[in-house]
């Protein structure tokens, strides 16, 4: 399965554009600020119903307009699927598959999986635990619908429990018991899924890190969770005093974290920039490999601006890895057309290239032919 065509209307800097894609490599070249990354984000929208970069759909509307529309055609052996996504200010987002609207956005997640590698990923190492929980959530949701449902139920009960803690009242104790009973089974589903994720991801991650970095450093990912310490209902009951003092629920999977280490030391504080970059690439390629293994087909791989962030030898190794036939459809952005031609020509992969300027698409090239 692959994305054969996409149409953007009033999406970010694009008034209207239609692009046809190769099932192999698809490249977007042009200066910074012309909208290369916006095309990748549109693909991300069609896959996961949201932007990779922004939580607010309004921020993806072209300046001066009040709506955007995305359309996509996915090809597979049995036929094709047509996707339609539209968002208008002050209105609900609409998602349709072959003309039929989804009753819930979550029903779409996982049908067309995608993995994106971007300079923004550095926040996975430098940022707070919420960034690493988001990484786990976005990954597991693409192959486990039960996880996404449990996560939504947990968050709803958590918000209600926190509201009871803040407001207080004579029935506070009994109300907390109700929400505790709702949160506990959902938390167990989430905890087990995250635990399994780390166990299955680690061998792939270690292998990719070694190939990309060419070093013998030992890398590891550890999962830290309150639920690893025992019964969650008991933890919720024993933490009530602290919860009232802090005015929120202090125990649960909403406090989970991933611990990234290189040679036994925190990647955040001791790893060099090169090590951190290799760590993130290996992490995303391992994510790709695990989703492929579980789903039985490859996600789309979106590589944003990796050429400017790595030396040429490392980039060529990455391209060799993703061009090996295991990675399916790949989308790449770069600022230098000569560089991307040279690297892709060296690896011998088939590709389609779009040159983008401030006025939009300027040129389309297929394996060196306009």
C-alpha cells in the first residue's frame, strides 16, 4: 500500500496543489521556508488525523482563510482508498474514507501508519516526560486500537478525578473511588502495552544504532512507571493525601517516562550531539521496523531535513538502510537538489523529485527525467 496522490487546499502556505507520488522515494527540494515540510505534515494529517508539529488544527489553515482541505488516494493490491480531511474554524474536523465519515477520529488511526523523522525530534531527549509518553502513544496507537481506547478512557476519568480533587465536597471520597475504578483497568492495558513496546523495540533500536553510528557504544531504553511497583488501586488510595496537597492525581501512567542511556549514562546530559542524532534516527527506524512487523506492511517514512543534520557518510548509510526494500514508500526534504541527486544516485534507488519555490511547485523530475 502507498500514497499515490495528495491534494492540499488552504493548507499552511499552499492555496491549492496536487502531487503524484512514486511508491518508492519522493523528494522535495527548495530553500528553507518554501513549504517542503508542510507537504510531509499533510501526509501525517492523512495518516494520524493531526499535525506532527501543532496541537491546534487552526494553525494549519492558510493565512487569511478559515478552512483547509486535504485529499489523498492510497493504492493497494485490491484497489484504492480515497481520504478526505477538512477543518473549518469553530467547527468539528471531518474525516471521510471512500465517502463515509468516521464516527470517531480514533477509528482512522492505524489504517495508514506513518513514521516521521524531524529535527523537532530532539525534544524526545531534551524535553520533559510528556514528550516521551507522546512518542509511545503515537506509536502504539498505530497498531493497537485497544490501547488508544484505553488511553482515551483513562484521560477522561483522570480529568474528572482531578476536578473532584480541586473542588472537594462531602461526596469527594466516594467520587474518587468511582474514578479510581474506571482508571485502574485502563491503566493496566496501557502499562502492559508500553512495557511490551520497550521490550520489542530495544533489539531493533540497538541494531540500527550500531549500523548508523558505526560504534560499539551500548544504548538502552528503560520504561519507568508507577504501575511497575504494584496494584494501582492501592497506590491511588494511599496517595490521596498527596493528591489533595498537590491538587491533582500524582500517581499513574500519566507520569510514565522512558529513560534513554548511552553506555549507562543519560543521553540527555552526557551524549554528544552526534550521538544524540544517531540515537534519534535509530529510535525512529526501530519504530518503523516494529510497526511493520506487527501490522504486516510498512508505514510511510517521512525524513525531514536530515541531510543538513548529518555528515554525508551517515546520510548515505541511512538512505542505504531505508532503500533496502524493507521500508516501502519514503518522503524526503532537502535544500540542495545536487546533493539529494548525488546521494540517491549513489544508492541506486528509484525516486520522484519536486523542486519547490516561493511560488509553489517549479519542476517535477522522475529519476533524472523531467
